[in-house]
C-alpha cells in the first residue's frame, strides 16, 4: 500500500504566492494543481523556477474533473491545501460551486472526507499584497469577500488559515496526524497477528 499524498492547489493570486512555494519546497509527496490563472500569475511574477524547484508533479487546469475525481476516490490524498486562494475561489467554494479544477478539488475532498486547509487571501479589511516586479500594494477586500471567508470557516473538515505561520503549522499537524494514524493502524494489525 502506497503512503497517501498531499494535494496542493494554487489559484491566481500573488498574495503570499512566494511564501506558499517556499513551504512547498520543504514538503515531500505532494501533487500540485494549478488553476489557469495560477499558471499565468506564476510566470508573471517570475516564480516558474521556484515552482519547478519544488520537484513535485504539477497538474494544470486542462480538465476540471477527471484527474482530481479519480485521485480522491482512489484514496490517494490525506489532505488538500489551497494556497493562495483568491476571493473568486473562496466565493465559489462557499456556495458549493465546483466548476473549475480548484473548486472541484475542494468539492471532491469534501465528498470523500479528506480534510482541506485553505489560505484565504482576503481575511482583513486592509492588506498589503505582493504585486509583480517586487511591488507591494494595498488591498481593501470587500465586505462580501470577508463574509465568504467566514462562511467557508463553517464547513466540515475545512481549516481556513489567515497567515503563513498558521498555514505551516496546520500542514505540519495534518502530516503528523496522518503519520500517527498510519503507524497506529500498523500496530493494530501487528497486535492482531500476534494473538
């Protein structure tokens, strides 16, 4: 039996994209899913080399259904991470839409009870965000954007995190929990065989 993997989806936002890619470089056994906008933004921000340096398999948004559906129903993943997640993606997920690669990943994770960790870009009334060419811009999320984040926080098996430290910590907790459950299951099998 193969060890379960982490699925990581990236949407079309530069907000903490660099930091998300930094975290990805520290992880093993990850499949990366890029929305169409994410593929564009990564090139626009000059992060293609950083993405390639992760060494992970990358799936692009050429199909919204077959690959993620199959892999979640086959039990390939123990956790889905979506980071960064744009306000558009958050709104669609909060209202149950699954009309793109990333929103379908989230829907399939929910339907197969695979926990999701979401780093939402718009979590405060005022933010500073990285723009292309190392510029930092002020962003003022709309009330509806903030409400959609709050709505998503109510979803079962979904952790919405608001900063990189919480994202890193939550991912590490998921990895530790999965590892302990796998070892625990192995101990139970060994105990049963010994009886």
